[in-house]
C-alpha cells in the first residue's frame, strides 16, 4: 500500500475530526455607480470582522453573518470607507470609543439586537443611520448630538415607547425621520424644534391618540407626512391635527405593502382615520367636526368667528347713529 501524500492525509484527518472548512473569501469589485471598491462578505457565517480587507475599501458589506459585538476600531485602517453594512447580524453592542471613521457617510445597523443606543461618536460625516428593527425601547436625550451631518434616520420597527423632547437635538441637517411601527403613545411638544430642514416624517402604526397643539413647526414644509394606522381619538383635543391635515393635505401620504419587499406610497390624506369614539370610527380626521365649546365659545373646533351679539359699546354707537339719521331726515 502506497503511503498517502501529506496534503491528502491532512484533509482526511480534518474530515474525521469534523474541523470546519475555511470561510470563503470576500468578493471585491468596483461599484461603477459610486466609483468605490465594494467588498462583500455577506452570508459567510462570520463571527468576527475578517482580517486582510483591502485598504482602499469604500463599501463594506458584512450583513447576514453571526457578529454579536463589533468595534469600529476594526475598520480604522480603511481610510476610504464611506458605507458600512452590519445589518442582519446578532449585534447587541457597538463599540465606537477611540476609533474615528471621519469619512463614513452611511451605517446600517438594522435587524440586530441592540437594546440601547450606542455612543455614536467619531463619525462626523455620517449622513444616513439605519437602526430599524432592533430592540430599542427608548432614546436618550441628545443621543445623536455628535452626528451633525445626519440627514436620514431610520428607527422603525423597534419598541420605542416614549421620546424625550431633546431626542433629536443638534440634528439641524436632518431631512428624513422614520418612527413607524413603534409603541409611541404620545409625542413631546418640542420634539421637532430646531429641525428646520425636516421634510419627511413617518409616524404610522404607533399608538398615538393625538398630537400636542403646535407640534408641527411653522417653518417646516413636509413633503411627505405619514400618520395612518394610529388610534386617533377624535375629540376637541384633535382639532389641531385636523386643521393641520386640511391645510397641508398635499403632504399626507400612506405606504401600502403589496408583497414581500414591495411597497408603494400613495397620496391619501383620508387615510388618517378616527378610531374613537365609536360614533366616529373610520371617519377621516380631516372631515371630523368637534362638537364642543372652546375658550371663546366656538362650537365645532374650527376657526373662532367674531361674535354677533352686540356689546354695550356697540349698542351706544347704534343709538347715536339712529339719532343722527333722524336729525338729517327732518332737517
């Protein structure tokens, strides 16, 4: 019997011992649209960031692996890194301390297990942060303050129950916030203060019953506003929201899911419907009339009209006007 070659023997021993096969290498190619080197390590079963990544990597895709904890220091040598995708892992922690990524513009942390907001620092150029579908239940005041360039923030599909008034403090460039599919029951009155560039706000499928009077800043023009599928209570306290929808109905949209990964946006201000009281259930909020007395006696929650009941001063003026008319008639 001929002796086995060393390589054949090693392969046989590994097979018998049940040793795992080495992970396939990541694929690299130029992204012709963005003119960046794109490295894809998607779905490789990785439990740690792979070594030996090209130093000129501009887009790094690490989604759908088994990463549970990542330090941004792992990417500090990638000076050209612009986009980092860590979605669909098992992340419960993100260590950002002492590892600045000055050129990073997009960070995808969606579909992970983050229970608290990471300390978001060292990413001064970040424009798009995706935290959708994690396990966040609340946000700290000023938690995004270091992300001065942020334009898009995705927080949908978490378990967020309440928001501090300063949740988005310092985000003066913010244009798009997605808070859909959370557990929000109320909104702080000053939540949008200082967000003068905000154009898209998604609040659908929460537990909102009303919004505070003056919630939408006068300086904001919303291109897209999503409010559907909340349990709106149509009473006098909802008159502010009703009036806002009527005045800005061209901005009120809804999203309709037409299949897995297929979603369309429809202009539909009537999609914002009353859920309570029972007599108003299903009525579009914009068509609701509040039968109640306001501080000035208005009966339907609409604009306050001038009173038609003569005041004492008015009565005196009318009396002298009558005397003057009579005097002119006889003389």
